[in-house]
C-alpha cells in the first residue's frame, strides 16, 4: 500500500509523528497501536536503511510490519495481519512507527564512570594477545554465531595458497548460504563475503573456477529465494553474484555457441528458478549468432516439453520465459501472445496478452481474449481484465453487465481501493445510489470489543469494592478521573496502564500489581489488553491522608 502525495519528499522523522500516525490510522487504531508499543509488543525493530524500517509486532500472533519511503518520498507500508491485507494502516504499523521514534530519539548511553576500555585500549590488547588465544576466542564465538561461522568457512575454503579445491568450495557455499534467509543482515553479509572471495579468486586468474562457483552461488540463492520474505533488501547482493558471473565469462572469452549452451543449461537443469536472468546481460557475449543458436535450442526443448513431461517446475517456466523474451526481442509480438496464451502458467500472463493486443491496436482480439479469460476464471485473480470488460460493456451501452462486473470486482476484495473504483464507475453511469448502501455494508470494520463491565461486590458506609472487566477499553481522549474517594486497585487478570496527571509515562500494571490513588488525584486509563480480558479489583474508601499518588502498597 502506498500513501499519497501529502508525504512526498519527507523523511521518517518528519512523517512518523503522533499527529500524523493518528491521522492515517484513525484515533481508535492509533490508541491500540500506542498500547502495543507501551506494552513492548514490538519484539524486533530493524533500521535497514534511511528509507526502510521493519519489525515484528506481537498481536494474536507475531506479525511482520514494514514502512518504506520510495524515491519520491511517498510512504509505502505493509503488515502480515489480516486488517493490513485489506489496505488499512493497522495498529502494528502504528506501534512500529512509535518504536522507530523512541529508539531514534533515545540518546546513546554515556560511558560508565570510572575505568573504561575504549577502542584503542581494546585494539592494543588484541595486538598484544597471542594468535592461539585469539583463534580460540574466535572459534568459540563461531560455534554460537552462524554468520561468523559461515564467513570463516568461506575464507578458509577459498584460500588458494595450496591450490583450490572446487568441490570443497561448492560444499562450503551450500552450507554457508543456509544461514536463515529471514535474518536479512546475516544472509546479506554471507553472500557479500562469498562474492568478495570469488572476486579475489578472479583477480588471481581462477577464471573457470569463478565461472563455476558463481553459477553455484546464483543457483543456491534461487533455491532459498522462496524463504526470503524481503527479496528486494538483498537485491544488491544478488546483483553482485550475477555481475561477477558475467565478468568471469567475459574473461573466459567464449564463443557465441558456448554462451548459448551455457544459458540453455542454466534454464533447463535448474531445480529452482535462476532469479534475475536477463538476456541483455549476455547480449554482447551471444551476438547475433548466439541468439540464433539459443532460440533454436529453446524452441526445440519447449516443443518437447509440450509432448512429454521432460521438464517440470522452474525449468519449464524458464523455457517459456526465455522463449517469450527471445520472440519479444525480435519484435514478434504474435509469437509472444501465442506462447502466453498457450500455457498461462504465470498469473500475470493473461493480463500481458490483453496489454499486448491493446498496444498493437487489436481492439477486437483484445475484447475476445478478455471475455475468454473471464468465462474461464470469472475474473478471479484477473481484476484488470474484469475492469477492462466493464469499461468495454459501458461503452457499448451494456450498463447492467458493466455494473455487474464492477460489483463482482468489489465483492472479491472489498477494500477502500476497490470501493473507490466501484463508486467512480457507478457514479459515471448514474447507478451509485442503487449500490452505495450494499457497498457500505460490505466494507470491513474492526470488530468492536464487548462492553466494559462494572460490578459492585460489596458496598457499605465506609467501603465499596468493584470488579471491572475491560476488553481493550481506555479512557476517552482528554478525560481524567477526579474522584472524592481514595482508591486502591489491583489487576487480577490481564494488564493495563494508568497515567497520573503530571507524569509523562503511564504506570503499567500486570497481574498482582496494585496502586493507591488518593482522592482528587487526576488519572486516566491509557490502555488495557486486547488479547485477553483485564480484570480490575478496586476498593474505594473515604478520603484520608495516605501514601503519595501512585505509590504501591506493601504486600499484605
């Protein structure tokens, strides 16, 4: 989801302010996100760049949330929770934004008073220590640190001082790249170190070995790509491997036929997709003759794949992709359409066919194709085709059919985005009044919590005991309790927070915690748990001198 132009050319410190977050999320969602942050539900915050932050936020389960500024300064955001999947700015994103502000604004801790080991003292100690002692310390840490272990292993395997064992290098590469890909920093560090080792080998003349090992690294990255939830974050590392592979092949000075054979083997022998294969990268090595040879090989293999199930999975996909790319390079758009219409293995290919027809002015064929896809899929997974048909029907005065299609588009995914499409389309055709009520009823709304329950357990002249059950409830904005009685309150189940006037941070109470609140001590409930009911036990007595506001009583 991308936020509009009001956030253009701004930085995170400018955008992620309380008023701005409350404005985009709404007061209710913001207050829930504020509670999440105050209760330390943000389990991990990663400042991956000046324009990208991500983290894990604990809700009913652990959700991944991220905020990013694009090149124009527009805010993009996402979260794995169901509410954000519908296009909303959720409470987990609010909590992440508040965590960013808190961690970025907290000054670094000052050095402790008294003796302190600074950088230069530590460096002198390391230089004076024996190599055996440092080796023991390093290996002991490597046993616990997967990233360090992988980097040391790569450095040792790629050491060619006594000759280079390519098979050993392959095995070490395979093992090193098994660093958990969701740990982005560790994975990128290992990939970059492997690329640096290969670059050093290439400079020392190991051309054939680097060709083979960089291809291995590229392939293994493709194998683990499906486990990487932030592939864009490690794109630079992948580019380094790919560029190194091509550089090694240029140094090898192969014939066009050898390059064609190499590319063909990559796309047909892969158990997983080679990410980022681009014909243009090899264009200068292939030349016209190489392209001709490669196209013949791919064409023959693709024909065989239609007759017998010789290739499966990504190898089959690679064949189709390359055949379409080769035809596109020659400008044979009819061939591209034929390939994509015949297989439709990729979700976007039916949309591509429609786009190609429109680009070449084939209106009748575009319309016939859109109707064919719609009959086969009912528009599911192809909203652009559904919207295209609706527009065409409207232009043909088939208004009822057009409205029906746009309604189907909205019903399949009732978000603010599809709602705005439906509204604009229906208003243009003069049918919005007929649809507005139904559309409003289908829009997702956050489930309202149960009403807060207050029960009086005991009431006498001098004492009253109440049991209060909250479900995410909090005091209204600007409201403060100001009561004539002293109050002692404890949490029986759940958790909540009480803020006293004049204090910056609320008092967080969990099960068994308690507070004394003197009469006329203004206070408010900042938040209560949304995951479970919060049960308060409150004892009210006539005002009398007592402990300072907010002081916990000693245990009974």
